[in-house]
């Protein structure tokens, strides 16, 4: 069997996607370990879940650094201390410097709560409601220098229903995120993902 892969997960808050990944990795016995969960906020709720599951946690607080570059350099050295094969952004609410994204090119994933390329950035659920579209969703993509862009691994769509508020819509999307993200990460760990011309190919053959 191939060597265990190391996954480092970055969060800023609730951490429900991180939790879904941890649970899937355990339940499905991935050939991977969650080596660490790192937050830029000391009060991120998800840190307690990670610690209670025996996962190393760390805080690198952006407020302690004078610039984005200084923060990203500090974060990078903490991440790299865990020798990650994959870095997973899970509600990590920071704009990343080009140097940081280049360092993790091809080995950093993000989940964004919209059907990209629609609605990059914040307030996606409000934007989806205002758009009049019949569907909304979430996207897992490789991280590149441009915010919420980068080759897309997988997407899920949900209906926008009459009477929806940003909260009801967000909850419907989040429930699907918790299935979408672990599956995409598992594909990465299993070596099924290749990127060519900015497009992701998923190898679905058994191996
Ligand atoms: C999710 O909707 C994710 O797509 C977005 O931020 C939210 C994070 O939620 N990037 P959680 O911290 O994983 O619960």
C-alpha cells in the first residue's frame, strides 16, 4: 500500500467542512492522516473538535503580523512543519499572497459556496437569491493566485426555493458541501486528479 498522505486543514471559524473531512477520513479509512488543523483565529470553534479527535492544532493569528506577506510566510512555515501532501482550505477567510499560492500549486484545495465562476468572494447566498437563478451550489477547486478561481474539481447544485432566505439557502448548500468536499479530497489522495489546460480530469477507474 502507498504511504500515508498528510493533510493539513486551514479554518477560520465553525469548521463544519473540516469536521466532515475528518469523519470521512476515519470512517472510510483513507490512506491519509489529518496532520493538523490550523486557524488564523484563536477562537475558531473548529479547533475544539480537532483537538478532541487527537489532531494537532495551531493558531497563526493574522493580527499578529504587519503584512499579508509576513503572515503568509509564518503560516507557510507552520504548515510545512507537517509535511503536507495536501492543504485543504475549509472556511479559511483570508486572501492569500501569490507566493503562498504558488508554493502550494497543485496541492491546495478550496470549497466555495457557489457554482463558480458565478459569485466569487463574499455573500454568495445573497447574490444567488438576488440573481433570480433557479439553482445555487458549491464548488471545490484547486487554489490559484486569483481568489475563488482555479481548476474546478467538482460541483454540486441545489434548488433555490420560494421563500428561501440567505440562511435557509446556505444550510441547503452546506449539507451538500459536507459530501462534496470529502469526496473530492479523497480523489486527490487516491491520485485520481490531473490538471491540464486549467481543467481537472478525474480518473474514475478502480485502482
Ligand atoms: C462554507 O460555506 C464554505 O464553503 C465557505 O465558508 C463556509 C465555511 O463553513 N468557504 P465551515 O467553517 O466549514 O462550517
